[in-house]
C-alpha cells in the first residue's frame, strides 16, 4: 500500500484515518529514497459501526452501517436497532508511562467520549452540507451541538432521535434510489450487486503458494526448524537451541533447517548487511555440524532466498494473503509502534515459508528473533490458524515451541554489572574461555534452581532433552570420595543439593567439557575457509555495532 502511492504518482493521498499509519510510512520512505516531494496525507473521520463496540463498520456485518443501496425498510431496521448510549463507556485507565501505539489507537480524528453511532451519523452526514437542519420530534435544529446537548439532557428521546435520523437518511438516499430505479443501466448494475451479495463466495481449492515439495527442493513430510535471527555474536546457546529443535523429529523423518536470510534483511538484523547475515549462517551451520554431526546428516539446509526465487510470484502472493488474513494486532503481539515494521513483514514471510515447505511438523525456537519474548507463541498461533482456515487442503503441521538446555552463565540484573560476553559462550570463543568463563559462572552451593555448571555438564553428557540419560564421570581423589558417576541430570542435581558433590569438582568437570567443546568448534571453523572469513566479518560487524552504541 505504501508503494501504491508512488506507483500512482499521487501528490495527495486521502483515505480513512485507519490507513494513516501505513500512509505515513510512505512519507518516511521518501527520506530513505531521497524523494524531495513527500505526498500529502489527508485522513478523514471513520464513522462508528452501528453496533456496540464497533470502532468502524465491518465488511462481514451488513448491519454495521447504512449503505447507498439500502431500502427505506433497511434504513429503519438498522437505525432502530443501533447502539445509542447517553453516557461515556467505562474504560481502563492507561499507564502514563506506557508508550502510545498508533497502530492500536482510535479510528476517529478527534476524541469522542460518548461513542454513539446515531449522533456520529447526524454530525458527519446530516449536518455535513451547508445550512443543513435536523428534525427530531416536532423541533428543527440548525446545529449539531444543540441536538447532542438536548439528547444527552433527555429533552430528545432515543426514539425521536432515531426517527429523525431515519427520515433524514431516507431523504438523502431517495435521489439515489430514484436513479437506480428509473435508469436502465443503473438498475441492471444494482441487480447484479444484490445478486453477488446473495451468492455464497466460491470455495477456494487451489491456494497460491510456493510449493517446494513439487519443485523437488524439500522432501515430503519433513520436520521444519528455523535458524535464529542473525547477530554479530552467534552464541553456543543458539546452536544448542537449533539442535534441540531438530532432535524433535520422528525417527527417520527428514529435517529441513531454514536460513531466513531475506527475513533477516527485512528485520534489519546486523544492520541489514547481506554479507554479515550470510556470515552468521555460515558459522552457525559449521558449528552445528561440529557439535552433532549425526544429527546434521539428516538435515537439509535451505536458504530462504533460494527457495523464494524458485517461484517468487506465488511466494509473495502467499505473503500478501497472510497479511490480508491477520490483523496488525495479531501479528504485532508485544511489539510497540516504535519497533521496526520489518518484524511484522518477517512474521508474514514465516507463514509463507511454512506453507512452501508443507512440513509434517514444525519446531519453533523460543526467543528465536533475539528481541521479542512472544515471537514463538505468535508464530505458532499464526501458522496454525492460517493452515486451518486458508490452507485446509494441505497437511496440517504439528507445531511445537521450545529451546535447548539453558547455557546462561550469569544473571546480571543491572547493565553496569555486565562485562563483555561473560553471560554466555560464543561459537568463536577460544578454548581458554571454556575455563575462564566457567570460573566466573554462578554456582551457589545447594542451589539447583539456577546452576550453570549443572546445565552445561548435563547438556554435553546426557543430551539436549530433559529426560535424556547417559554417563558422567567426575574424577575426584580417594580422600574426596573417589570418582562420582551419574546417569541423569536428576542424579547430578540430587548430589549437588545434598552437598555430596562439591561446587569445585562440578566446575572442574564443566570447565573441561567446555574447553573440549570450544576446541572442537575452533578447529571446525578454521578448517573451513568460508567459515574463517565469516568469523572475521562477524567480528568487524560487532566492532561497528559497539561504536554505534556508544554514540
């Protein structure tokens, strides 16, 4: 819709206030595109819907407004049943510190405390022409404020107000009815409109979408996982989360890992720089293969841009259809109006991506976009609803959300207490950081609610699922009780809680585990030329972002 203004070369754009947010984006675009003359945006008032709580008319509800083709009987029925309050509705008070969101504000240009659609019609339709009058009961009024005051005071009854509005609207519509009754062309046109309204919309059986199975890009009945949104500092946590989601596939089920490079650009990840986004995915994939080669053997890596370019027309139509289906509020979730609009587009693109792969199952990483806590929940709801209501002919994917074991080393409540990257391990950390960061990690005796050494040791000894089992041997001297063997995380936690396992022994094991893990990652990245270059690109971007943050 923003680009429509430029396509039509419009200097003045006059639409309802409900479209103002999108239209103002067109003006903002002029700055980025260096267009000197910005379009003038004129936003007009939106009439209330005739039913209680309707900020504007509803396309799906013919009784929510009066239409030009309505008969006198239609007008009477609609107005007599219209919502007509005399007092302001009770509403929850806004938090004065909360940022206002233009995308969720009123559909009216001025504040209207009593949301009465009958008064709204009288003010903006009946009194719109110069020297207009309005008759209620046996009294004729020449201005709206008097009518409003008399009605709220009880001098004009609801019946009198509505009867006067019905007469005024029918008087306004009578020339229109005469035209559509006596003019043959107009009469035929009205008959067609009424016929179309009565006809049930045809069932859509063939939905336009990207079909990657048909294009032999992905296997049938796959398990789909999306890689996290790129950052300049890829973490071990992100890689572990991806592996945990991939491990949710059924035995023998093919897996697809989608690298959403174009969505990342849309959301301005890594400043929207293609080179850095590609570098992130290069390092991530290399790390995944190093950490769990047996899992990655069954995974097909799919670059979003390659998938889209296989059939761009159908893909973008499916994105548009997703945008038509959902309201802005559905897509935004916890986003604020000040957030990058690209996040909204990226979520619509994800729906189209899933439709293109048509997976049997989909595992979404919680906080996979690194910014919004409800991202996975919103995406899950959107995908499920869109498949159930718009893609009924396709296989309905089983959608789950989650993450891998938490590898957070510290919980810093204050920004001033944070030091550079001491809260988590990076994929390109040197192996010495395995010991130094673990040494600083939080490890309170008997505390198993938050114990990073237990989380790290369990993840790499037992596996990435909560019920995983294995064998962990913590070496201790005979004086300290000898070697301790654990078969599960619960056994490890029990020993730590009753103090039969000392924090020093636990940290020593976790440190050795992380030194070995980071050494494995370092060797894998250095052995691959593209990954080595990608690592340098990410470091350069990290420095650039750090400088921008200081400004």
